[in-house]
């Protein structure tokens, strides 16, 4: 089963939950990080997300917390899966990046639709203190076994 990035028009999120974070475009400083290997897969009934995030300035900055998740693009309060990684053991060395992963078998494209929103957020320790970031991207889950494009 294949996955491709959905380049069509973004789907407007539904009503926000009561304790929702601010809209992604208003949340944090995304210019501090570089995402890579951001994938969403649906293979043999398993929906999974993975993403690596590194600091844009590895000489002084370090990623200290990373959260990855997959939501319904029309209602961001409906998470299909989520996972997090946190640095432990004192100060995090400059240049530290993190890879987050999450998976679920409780997803069916026939029931939930073929478009999912992946959200990646976390914290970066900079020379000026800790700052947050929040990235999101739509993915299309293919059910035919071939990538869609």
C-alpha cells in the first residue's frame, strides 16, 4: 500500500477542542528546525508516522522534545495515533536531533477517509532559551498498493 504527500488544497480543520493549542501558523518558531524522513505509511492494516527533526543551527541548538501524531484533517481533536520522545539526563548536547514514531491498527481508510494530517511538534533549546515548533502536513493513504501522485 502506498502513501504520497497530498499537494491538493488543505482541508480546513473542524471545531477546535476546548484546550486546543493555537493554530499551527501562530504556534512556535518553525524556522528553528529541519524535518526530514517524514513518512506516513499504511501497510497491512497498520497506520504509522515517523519524522526526524534536527536543529537548523546545530552548533548551538538542540531538539529536546518531539511529538508526532496523525489526526483527522477535518477534526484535529480526533487523533488516530501519537507518540513522543524526550531527552533525559541533564543538558542536551548541541546538534541533538530526534526521531519520533507512532502506529495504530485502529484505522481504516474505507471508514476514516484516505487523507490524514500529520502533526510534529516539540521544543528546541537555543542560546536564548527553549522555543517550541509545530509542523503539519497532509498525506494521502493509498489503498491500491501503489503510490498516488
